[in-house]
């Protein structure tokens, strides 16, 4: 597709497209993958105090139990069956979203957002390594455990649906 010159396309009628996600201009025929992100890339530019906070937070979350830890877009996700917590590294702080059944009332909590009938996202702002201690670690444990119980209930409900059989023809007549 040929597009007239714009802010993103400096030369007149430059062939290519603009990436919907990262807004980068991609010339026609060039490969582009803005989603292949790693933890190292997301945390590479953090100042030393935030890097220490990130390392302590990651270690705390990893010690909770078996889970998947992966980078996606601008976040680092922590998941059992579904995500129970994610971290967005920012320039001057770490934005941590913890999914619980309830909203938290604490000076650590930046804001609270309802995400579904069962989950509330509690967005926390971490600026130093010392912030990764109770009550934050207690909330992280609660979110991890909550995800485990919700997954168990979901499996039990699914099993219950499978056990129900259709009534026989004799029963209906």
C-alpha cells in the first residue's frame, strides 16, 4: 500500500505500514515482531534500586509455587491456570497488579479496578526493595492461593457437568 508522506512516513509515497501495537513504521517486505519480549528486555533500563526491587519481587513470587512466568507486551505475567499477578516496569517504579476477590485499602494501593465478577485488580506502586515485604507478600500469597482454589472449583464444576447423563427413553415415557 502506498501512503503519502506523514509524520511517521518521512518520504513521499513510501511503501509500507504502521504497526498497530508499537506505532513503528515498517517498510514493505520487512519483517516485524514487536511482541517477542523477554523479562531481560523489560527490566534492562531499570535503575539499580528498582532492579533490586524487581529481583526481590520476582524471587518472592517464584517461591510461592509452581507457575508460569513470562513476558507479554509491556508486562511480566505470573500465572497458574490464569494470571494472578503481573508487573509493568516503569521508569521510576514497578506497577504491580494483584488479582484478589476484594479491593484493598492501603497506602500501597494506587487504584482498584473490578476486572470480572470474581476478580478485582489492585494496582500497587513499588519504588524500593523494602516495599516487598508484608503486607504486600501476604497479598501476593492470597492471590496465588485464590487462583488455585478458583481453578479447583472450575474443574469440579466441569466434572459435575460431565457426570450428568441424559435421561433414558423409559424415564421420559
